[in-house]
C-alpha cells in the first residue's frame, strides 16, 4: 500500500485526474442496477400491467389501473439522484458508522437537507432487506418493551397540516405528571438465539394485549421457549401461540439480570443509538427502528459498506421529497381528546 501511495504522489496532475476518472468508472460499474422482471405497478401495486416498448434499452410498462408508465429502474435511488455514486459510497460509510446528519453532510460535501433525504432513502431500501425475526420450535427468545418520550421535533412554522398539541418543552423540561405515561411511545422488542432482533412501535403508553398479539404474529412458533418479565400481557398472549415454556422474572432482580440480559443489553444499545441522533421525531421513529434493527442483524457482516450499496442499487424507495412534510404523527387522537394540551 505504501508503495502504491508513493507512485500516486509522483504522478503528474493529468495522470492523477486520469486515475480518478478510472476509479469513478469502477465504482459506477460495481454498483450497476440489475434489471429484473416486473410483476406489479410500483405505485398502486396492481397486477394489471402491460408492456409498453423500451426506454434506454430497458423494458417499459404501463399500469392499466392508475395509468403510470415505468421501468424496473423507476423509483430506484440511482435512477433519480443527481449525485455521483462515489458521493453515495462516501455517505454510506458515514451511515454505517451512525454519524449525525451534519457530520455526514460535512464528510460527503452535501447540504444538510440532502444529507437528511439520503439517510431516509437508504433506510427505505434497508426495510426491504431485513432478516425476518422468528423464534423457532425448541429455540429460545427474550421479549420486552421500552419507551421513548413523544417527540415533535421539526420546524412547524410553515406547516399547513400540523399545530403543536401542547406547549413546547425547552431546556430539558419534563412532561406534566398528569398524563405523562401516555406521552411515552411504547416499543416492543425481542431477541432470539441467533441474535436476530426486532423493534416495533406498539402504541402510546402501556403495552396492550391487542398490539402485542399483532406484533408477535408470525414471530413466535409453537413449542418455543420464551423469557419475559412478569407483565400479564405476555402470559395472556403467549398462550395463544402455544409456547412450550414461558419463563417470567421480576424486574430489577438478579434472576432478571441473568436471564433477560440480552434484551436489556439490546435496549441499552438502542438508547445509545437514539441519543447519537440528537432527537428523533416520533413520525420518523419507524425508520430509525428499521435502521437500528438492520445494524443489529447484520453486525457480523464485515463488508457492510458494499452490502448497503448493493441494497440501494437494486431496491426502490417509497417516499418522494414532497411526501416527507406530509407524514402524519402517530396516535394524535390522544391529544385531540385530552385536557392536558395547550388549554
């Protein structure tokens, strides 16, 4: 490597530019979009599609349901971005290292707004490449929940569809004691023997049987061995899945520390990850749960940068830039019906 660096240092300016162009071409060829067969419309997901000739040597389609014309490249990141792939590669390095938006922007040479959308475009592609979480028969799993304070982070001065439901809290102000538990967002979580994890938003306030059953569906096989705390929800719902063994432990005891250590450690890593983001709006929380889950599920992969680049090369994003300001906040019926807001 030192020998190569010395050779580059001794190159003329023109030779260095030629080398740079050559490296750029390698990056572009390395992460080319692979055309795939299309079975449905990317916009409305209708199966009523017909072929519509070719565009740039790619098969073109038209949806007879919504009328949109598209190719297999439509809604892919590299088909719509104006940034060079080497910038994306640099940004992916920052993304994998979980750097802040400002730090990513500085290192990549883009503005803060572009850094924000690059982050969420990548996460939308990662969403389609998550390892499915399941606790198989005779295997073990740990379940628990954690909470985050509801967050209305963002500039709402120009918003036409949102108004703050409560007074803004400044300088670390705490929520009022009355109703404060319902100002927490509950996140259900689990980890299995293979160290695969899941984290999903379960609702506002305490965990309910209905939300727990919905989240655990297709995640817990009959005959599995599950460990939880002594909350009654788990006992009620796990009976429905016919688990072989359900071990419960009182929170904050030595037994719980030994037998629920993996899930508690997962929560610690998650809270540290969220702190590093310097505040996450509740309406963006799902994306950050996807990001953190992906980090956990693929942490043994030694080449995460190339893995992420391959994923964003061959997957589609969901939301356009115009869609993000219109994303609604979760569980706003609480604020519409309670007396602890701005009154």
